[in-house]
């Protein structure tokens, strides 16, 4: 009887201590294997450990949650702790990954926090789950870091490497990089060339130029470079096109470019075959096999994309110009009924209001929409599915001046704990550097 009373008393005491802990912190922290939400384990776990925590969602983040979680002030999350390899200085690091958010399993998604042990933490591998979008995963992890980060060693803030698949489209619709909208700022402040490149890009997007002509010219150049790199037959094609265009003696640059486009398409389509040797390089511009393959069929990736666009260029150009003149893709502008066919670009997606109608950003949005519709009409559907998420990036990159293009390189964002401000390109890059 006494032993039962002692056991009951001990249980009540433990529960009371936990309740006091919850009351003082206003969050739920469930202890698992001597690990709590408030402090990282002294020793890295040899086997994965799951912990459950309740995190406070900042006011500025709540609306970023998907509808079934929207406006929640608190979120219950389950995280898995595991030891990962060898980090800086040959030491193993602690890795934290989301397993469950608000009762939703997210194990088929990705959101990983890497604790480096020197005060720096990095966010990696953001990938939406079946039942939870990327925004909600980001909010859940950032809320956990803001609530408990200091106790886990994130004293210098949080960093991430921006490899967002929606980076370019998001930049046009929100005038910011995706990571900037979560309190991250452009990382390498000391890298003047990178900052200057982003300033050039911002200036270009707000200005007016001939985006269509630039993309057309660069697309032809990409094909010529790919052909030249493919072997003797490809180099002969480029030489033949160059000679035929020179022989026309066309003085007008636009007319000469159109002749170059037309002859490049004609010669590639007429070319019966390209004999390619075996290549193991994943970067080869053509699919190379032991068999003889047609030059058009052999094209893969970016090269085939630009070939298909150049093939349908007159239609693409007309659709893009009509989109700009009609005011499509701007706030309160008309919506092209065909836009609902584009899985990568929501029908109501418009350029950010800081980009004027008729600006390069506007023309680019119209070009992306028109390119998608043209490709869906003329290109192979299975192949198109593989590049649908990537071709906005390719088009934007080929529209930018060479110096501004460097801003699209993979970059590091940095964030101080608790920062929920939505930074923009204008805030970070509008002021000329000294």
C-alpha cells in the first residue's frame, strides 16, 4: 500500500514539474530519452530520437500556413534527431528533421536543420510533403528555431542555400527571392560583385528593353554552342548556317537574327543523323549512344527546349506581345483563358506592383506564359513535364544581361532568430554600392 502511494506521489510530482515547465514557457515540451525541446542533448544520439514540441507561430507567419492550419497561434511538431557524418573539423553534427506538423505526417517531404556546433545552424532540403506545402514546412521549422534555437546552439542565427525551384517565378510575382520572404537576407554582403549583379538585375526588371530579341538571340547561340560541342557534324552545321546568313548580306540586325533562327531550325531538321561516340558526361548537350541518332532527337534539356521555342518563335512572339499589350499578368488585368492549362504558373499570378506594366518583368511573365502554352501545343508532353518547373529559370537567365545573370547563381541567405520581415529586392539592392 505504501509503495503504491509512493509511486502515485512520484508520478504526480513529475506531472506537476512538467506542468510548471509548460506554464512558465507557455509551450509544451515532452521529454524523450532525457532530451527536451529546450536544450540539445549533451551527447549526439547513436540512434534517431523523436521529440514532440509545441511552438508559437509568429503573427507574420500565420497566414503563410496552408488553409487547414491557417491562423494557428501554436503548432504541435514532431522532430527527429540524428547524428550525421563528419562536419566541420571532422566532428559529427546533429541533424533535425520534421516528421509531423499539426497532426500531419510530413516524412515524405523534407525540411532539415543542421546544427554545426559553432553557433551557426543551416536549413536544408526544403521539399513539400504530400499533405503539407513548402510554406507550411518552412513556418513550422522556423517557429521551432525561434522558440528553442538558442538552447540548441543557434546563437548566431540561421542560414540556407537558396536552391528554390520557384526562385525566378517568385521573384517576378513578389519582387523578392523566396527565402527573403521568411526573414532571410542576402548572405554574402562582402561580395560586392554579387550585390552589384543583383542591383543590375533589379534595374533591368524595372526597365524596358527588348526581352524577346535577347532571348531569341541567346537561344540561337545556345543551340550553336551545343552543336559545335557535339562533334564534327555539329560544327559543320554551324559553319553552314553562318555562311548562308553572311551570303544574304542582310544589314538589319533583327532581320539577320530571324534569318539565323530560320536557317538553324531548317538545317537541324534536315540533318539526317549525328554519329556520336559513347559519353558518360551528364553535362553533354546531346544524348549520346552507340547508335546513330538524329540531331533533333538527340537534343536534351535546355538545348531541346530552346529548339522547340525557336521552331514556334513567330507564334510565341505574337502571343507574348499580345499578352503585354492587353495588360495580362498585371494586377487587375485580364486573364488569358488558356492560362489554366499551365501547372507551373497560377492563372491569377501577376507581376509585383513595383514592376511597371510594359517593363521587362512584365514581358518576361508574358513570355513564360506564352512559352508554356506553345510548348504544351507543340512539344512532346512527357518530355515537357520533366522541364516544366525549370524553363521559367532558363528563360529568365537568357533574358538578363551577362552581369545581372550572376544574381541567379545559388546564394546563401542569413536570418536572425525571430526575424519575420519580408525583405524585397528593392530593400536589399536598390541603393548603389559605394
